[in-house]
C-alpha cells in the first residue's frame, strides 16, 4: 500500500461518525456472546458490532471428535479484512505505517471483527537459519491490539510471486544452485523456483535440515515472539501449505500468476525426489513400468482436456488402472504434505486459544468435465469418480483445521462457460466433503478487489443466507491502492454494513455527510 488512504484517515478522525455510534449501539448490558442476542439487536433496527458483543472466536465449528460429524451451519460468520501483502517486507519496519494504522482503525469503525496479516518466512528469516526478525510484524499486531480487533495471522512458508515479497529466504533459495531438484518441475524440465517439492519435506537437504524442521522453527519462533498476543488479539492462525498459502501443486506455468491461470495445467512430478517416490510406489504396486515417468499423453498447460488422450472425456487414460494409480499417488503426496505440516502446526499451536485453518484452491474451471482435469493436475482426486476433496477434508478434520475456500465471490459468466466452469457445483462438492468428515469451512474472495455488485451479493448469499455449511469467518482480500478507489470503496462499505448489521432501517444508513466524506476521501487517495 504505497499511499496513505485519505478516506480512512477521515473516517478514523471523525469522533461523531455514525459508524462509531452504530459500532456500539446494539450492545446489551451483559455483552452476552451469543447469536440470539445479536439477532435481537438486528431485529430491533440497531446495527450491532459483532466483535464487541463477544461473538466467539470459536463460532462456526463442530466437534471434530463427534462420530456424527455434526457441523454448526447457523453460527454467525466473523468478518476480517486482509492487510496489504507488503505491509512488512524487511522484518524490522512497517511499510506505510500511517496508512496501515488508519486502515486498521477504519475496520473497527466499520464494525468488522478484525484484520488478516500475512506473515512470510522469507521476511522473518531472510538471511540466516539461526536468526528471526519480528519487529515489523509485532508493530502491526500492536496496532491491531490498540483498536481492540481480532487478528488472523497467515503464516506462509512460501511467498507470493509478484507480491513484492521473496518467495523463499535467500539462504534456502541458494541451495538450488547445487540441487535444483528441490523445486517442483514439469515434464519439460521447467522449475517452479520458490516452491519446494513435497517429496523433500523430511529430507535434510537444506543446510542439513529438512523443510519440515525449518517450518516448525518458523512457527515456534512466531509463537514465542507473539506469546502476549494469543490470549487477546490473535484469534486465528492460518497455515500456508504452498505457494500463495494454498494446498495445491503449482500446476500453472512457471513464472505466471496462479490466480489468473484457468487452464488444465501440467503435473509437477519430475524433480528427482518425486520421481524416486513414484518409482517406489510403482514397484510396491507390482508394476515398475508405471514408475518411469508421469503420463506421456497429458495435455500441456494451455491445452484443452480433449487435446490429448489422458483426460479425454470418454476412454481417457485417467480411467485406466494406470491412470488411477498415478492420480491416486499424486493426490496422496499432496494430502501427505498437508498432513505433515498441519500435524506439526497443531503441536505448536495446540495449547493456544486460536482457530487453526488452511487454504485450498477454488479451481472451478473444467469442473464440469468428468475427469475434472484442472483439479487433478493440482492434486485433488479420488478413485471411482468420487469427491476429490474428501481425502483433504478428512485430513483437515483430523487436525481440527478449518478449510478456507477462496471463491465465495465467483459467479458464472460467458468466459467460465467456455472453460467448462461450474463454481456452484464445486462449492457444493467442497461443502459435502467437509460436512461428511466434520471439517469447518471459512471463506475468502477470489478477486483481490471487486467492483461488481453481483460479486458482493454472491458473498452475502454464501455467508448469510445459505442453509448448508455457512462459513465460520470470511476474509475480504485485500487492502491496497485500488481498494480505496471510488469504484470500489463505497460498495465495500455497504457490503460490510450488510454483513455486520444484517437488515437495517433507513435511519441506520450512512448520513449524507458520511457519503460525501467517503467520495472526497477516496478521490484524494486515488490522486495520491
């Protein structure tokens, strides 16, 4: 976030603002932390600050030890707003600290529950495996605590390509000069620099230590440095399981933006460590020929599923015994990686009052095809055409981990139809898998900044009115220059009010002077 958002500074400086009045107006004398009290406040016409009412950090969750796998569908969704990806980039300082502080205060004034802060391994431990730097992130946490908000922390072992943050610490990336196979590799030999292969999770290939050991050191150092924040401010810890914090193979072209890629993708199993595990699995299955390589007839990144034989709709190799063997092994490697990291994270944070979560991809393109090729290339598959998200949901539930689904805003359009997209069916499939195994879900938007009212309506429907598996929290991604534009911010304000306040009377709407302040402030922010 390069400029100070004037709109937020004006909101924060307005002591008589209707936002502040409405943030405290609906509280009952007891501040009872229950959904019934909140509903009564809404029915009475007053906007209620769900966070101040104490609506729980643990709402929305079922008992993961319950054999019936019951999950609470009707708990209120807590609302977070994502802070800029580059809020902290050197470990010691906060970038545009005044703007970040103003944004955090505005989130409180709007009545949301808290903010989400991405915390990167490459920023906290940039130069040495023996030293961490937390000062910048601690400064942001202090800002959040000062406003009385909740903080959802996203711990990311891999950075975000193009986000102004290194994908890995320099001392880790340097190992690749001698051993480039530590990175995922496609069949042409192109490597995803910055994305460590799942096959090396437990191998001491990084200065004598394994990636899993280094992830644990990162998590434990964070837990120790932020010990004072866990009983008050930090309510959620989201564990990054891959690039962009998502549990998936990087099946998109190396160097491209995964969030903009809607092709089938390619299998990422050609580094020497993955191939060694594939050979071992094939030998154990009694057919060593299956372990020589990945599928020879799979499509290239941008080709359609029917362009080659593997994902062909009828009679494709994916339906053969070999196809099932390969896809099952490939998906198993993904689930195994998630299981190892979440198991370790559960051990680190298990004694703290936080909700543990992790993110999956929302790959709705080509979901209408029988083979679901884009999902299979990313590692989501189950034999006999069953729900490919079921093994992942089962693994999440086993660790008491909430599944974050980043597609609550996706609507069908003509482009989606041409790519065999089916976001509605995909969301139902994910919810069914989670409901079956007792895993909770949370939500995010897929587009970083939305300007279409249909997208906001879609989110409201998914977190407020759906009758099946309502998210326990939703995070709107994310603050930045476009976030404060006049094309976006007024719609966002209305969205927040609708989520926090539900139905409200005309008297609860923004006053004329507040609307004028928003328009003026956002224009100044855009000019800056």
